[in-house]
C-alpha cells in the first residue's frame, strides 16, 4: 500500500515535468512549417531540381543566387555557382539522373545558424551511365531560399552505396603495425607486380 500511495503522489509531478519538457522543446525550435513565402519557395526549389534532372544548366543557374554556395557534392567541401555548373556539366557527359520517390518540406527558422527559409527534399536518384549501367541511391537536399533564388544548397547522399555500386571495396583502416604497402596490397591486390 505504501508503494501505491507513493506512486500516486509522485506520478502527477512526473507527468507535469514530462509535459513541460515537451512544451519547452517544441518552442525552442523556433521554426514554422507554414510561412509567408512557402509556396514560392517550394516552386523555386522544384524548378531548380527539375532543371538538374533535365540537365538544363543555364535554366538551373537562373534559379541560383550569383553568390550561392553549394555544399556536399562529391568530395568538395563547397563550390560556387560556376564551379557547380562545371561539375554537373562534366558529370552529364557520363551519366543522366532520374529522380523518383520525391518528398518536399518547407520550413522557416526565425533564429539560429539556419535562420531563413528552407526547402527540404528527399528522393532516390538513379544515375544511368552511357554504357547502360545504373547506380541507385537515396539522397537528401536542403535548399535555403532568399528572394526566389537558391542561396545555399546542401547535398547528402549514401556514399557507401555509390562506392560499392561502382565496384570498389571498402577496407578497414590500417593497424599501426601494418605498413602502407600492405594496406595498398589489400585494397588493390596484384597492383604494380
């Protein structure tokens, strides 16, 4: 009986604490999913992604702010607009994309490091190479929209899936006692012999 009476007295306090923590967590985000320019931002984002899929680089460039920064493409930390267009132009000579299973979300952050209007986009990219080979991988894209232009783009995708689909092996890191030559032999057996 003492346990039951103790639980009955403590339970309301714990429930109050839990509910308050959810309330403070939710308000600490300082975001809104429905904001004044959400429809226009989504239109800009969709047109940008469509221009990428159609490999229409001039049209795509028209949706990018001239000072835009693009993050996460290949092994580059960041690229400017001209570097991004050059990278995609060269890539289009080898493969063409087909985007499916697309989802979209607009959000506006009122403060913090991501302050501004964003469009988040998820999907599956099927790259088809000239020889008919395909690489299929999920991706995520975050676009910061300012004045109907993309000011930032952040690309996230499953690199391991791409690397394996291209036929590369992923080897564990070298142990301290292993030599570089042994590590290279593990990755590329029979090379330079």
